[in-house]
């Protein structure tokens, strides 16, 4: 029946393969854009178009990654960036897998207690707003590392369309107009002078980025040194220090990416390939999926009381472990194999009962033997050769630290907040951290980013990921389950209402007015606290699903301006 639906709808969709499906803010749309050869799904149509054009020109997924990442820095300054960092997981057409960590790092002058006052208390706002919140950016280094190792086109072919976009400008959407207006009160608190985003921008206005275009031109001329050394590095370091920060030219010159081994595990007939530490995404995703695997979710039904119970209780236990064990593996020992061991996870779920909620106060980290803005952005790419990437990049908070270098044309991150400023105290996402994630010079802060690739029966099945801070892991989880357990199309899986539990605070956050009230009432009777107020949007998932006929379906989230484009 599913094949018949695809067969009937494909001719209608292929009338305009270059354009994404209209992402209306509803869940009525049941299927995303379908293309035969290749696809890019990202937060903005301009970035998806540039990435798709690179593929159509003969480039591969890694060329398109570089182009899409940099295009998001222009088209989506809310989270797209060259002043932040991220992670990418890949699967080559021959089945080889890998991952790259271009996460930001703590500056050399960082100290463990840099965000505490004389009484040892966290100074409000110091790790989230302004120059002290900025970690050493990794995005440009990540782009060049991926291109040099895995790309095929000249870097000029990748950068020139991005530079042209910056000079030409980007049209403001209705959602972007609201975002800018929402965060404008914070920009003067972080910046001494006015910035372009102080203006009242309206939908259909065009914002041009000539300073960013010039920065990108220096990168085109000098490669990664065009950012980490020379004129740009001098300007950036001076700007940060003039605004009270501690990043130096030495910090920039010393930055290096890390190639990592992804976290891999099985769930039914799926093989999941996800990001390893310093991202907590892969480990937590593995823990949750292995804990729920023994339960018959498809029989319980999508977003039923029992399904929500099982998923919530697994999330509760995984996030408790996250708070204690996870950090930068270059600085602390992270017991990945032990944390995703089936016997250990079975024991973790042994205290779960369908009769009542487990209290988070009764759940700590597990005992084992030692043998991530809320606004981020994600994009998924599959090329005509069969290569796939899943990449998540971020400034951490919306517009990062709100600190904008007008001379260079971009916002800077506030990733220092992702460290444990004081072990046991929550960060901006309410996540609790321990010593494993304490601040150390040149250390990478823990993240929730979960770029993920899924295989089915040994073949590429899905590329998926999302922004959402602490809610990233659970959004990726539910999207995979929606397809695998509940037989949804990728667009249906992306559109479906989402919920989230992260151990502390002890509550299930639900997207408001999307869940059946009788389901909520039953959960409350079982002892679950439901919060429909604090998370109106949980994730903005972008995914690509491989269909039975080997064509691709793109799921672009209606919650943002996300768009799928391919050919």
C-alpha cells in the first residue's frame, strides 16, 4: 500500500523537483519532496539550493556539506555560523563510516571557576551573554578538513556561490522577522556599538552581508588560514578582547579538528551510526533505544500512554548518566562500551513499572565498572553517488553570545555555557553537569548534537538530525521510531508532535495543544508532571529517507523555514 501511495504521488511532486514542499505549519502534509538522484535538507532554502547545485555540478556530499554549512552562515545567522562549531557523521557509498568533531574549545586563559563569584556562585549571564561566553570557533576548520579529505570539487566552486549570496543578500522570512525582534533587546547588552540586527527588519526585506562576504573572500584566498591567521584572526581576537573576552590569536592559530569514531549500535534490523563524545548524542541515543528495544512500541501505538511511559523512563535514566559520565574524551575517560552494554541497560530499566512514574529524585547515574542552544541547526545530504552526511552546527544559544563582529560580519558563539560552570548547577538548558565536563583550557564542551545515519539490512536508510539543545537527542529518537515503529513517511515522522524528558527537571515537556488531553490526564494520574508551556517547539528535524525504489524522500520541518531541494 505504501508503495502505491508513493507511485501515485511522485508524478505530482516531480513537477517541481527544484523546489521544496510547502512547509505549512500543520501536520496535514503526509509526504515530503521525492527525488531520484540526490537531496539536501537544511534550515533555509538558499543553503539547500546552493548545496543541491554543488551536487548537480558533479560534487559529492562532502563538497555539498562545505557549501551548505557556509551558506547557512549567511542565510541563517540565528544558528548557521563561522563563529561556532559542530559535528558531522558520514557514510560513504561503500559503507565506510566516520565522524568529525569541529566543536569549539575553551581558550588557553580559561579557568575552572571563571564564571563563579567570590562566594563560589555562578554569575548570571556571564557564560551566556558577551565575550567571555565565546569558545574558540571550529566551523571553518571543519569545512576545510572535510573538503580536503573527502571532497572532489575545487574550493572555489564551493565558496563563490556563498560569497555571491552574502553580497546579494537574503530575504527575511516571517519567522526570521519574529526571531530578530524577539532577541533585539539582548543585542545592546553584548555590543558596544549598533549592529545590523538592531534595525526593524520586516518579512520580504533583504539583508546584505558585505563584511561577511569579504571575510569569506579572505578564506577563499588563504584557505583555513584566512580565518585562523592573518587579518581576520587579528581583527577577531582584538574585537573579543576589546569586549572583555580572553580569546587570543594563539587560540585561533592552535585550533584543530578531531576525526572521531562514531557510536554504532543495533535496534531491531537497524544499525544506528551517531556522534561520539564530546557529543552526548550517540551514547544517549544508544542507551535510550537499547532500553526501549524489548518493548513492543508499535503495538502500544504512536504517542500512546504506554509508549510515552517507556520512552520517558529510558530518557530519564540516560540523561542521568549523561550528567555524570560524559565529557571531552581527550581529557576524561568516557566508558562508552559500558554505558551502552545491554546487561547494564536492562538493569537500569529494572525499576520501571507501567503502574506509576519513577521519580527523578530516585534515579542517579548508574554504577558501572570502568574497564549540547537551544538553537542549533542541522542539515542532511545524500548525493548521486550514494554518500550520505548528517551534520549539526551551532552558536549554542539563539544568535550565540549576541556578540556581533561588524567588521567581519558574523555572530560569535556562547558555547562556554555548555561546560559545567559549577558541577551540579544547571546550564541554560537546565542540564546538570559534573566534573567530567568542567572547564579546562583547550577542552571541548559537552554537546547534545546528534547527527545520525541509519542503515537497514546493511544499506543506507536514513540521514537525520535536529537543533534543540537538550531536546536534540529525543527529537532524533522519536523521528527514527516514527518511521521504523509506526510506519510513517519521513515528512510524517518530522511533523509528528514531540515530547521530551531529561531527568531534571522531573517533567515531560510536550509541544502544546498537540497531544490528546485524555493521554495527558492518564499520564498525570500515573504521577507524571506534564509541561506544555516551556517548549512550544521541540526540535526542527531535517531528514532524508531512502525509499524502496532507491529514490529519496526529504522531510523538512514546518516548525522552521526548513526546505528540501534535490534532483
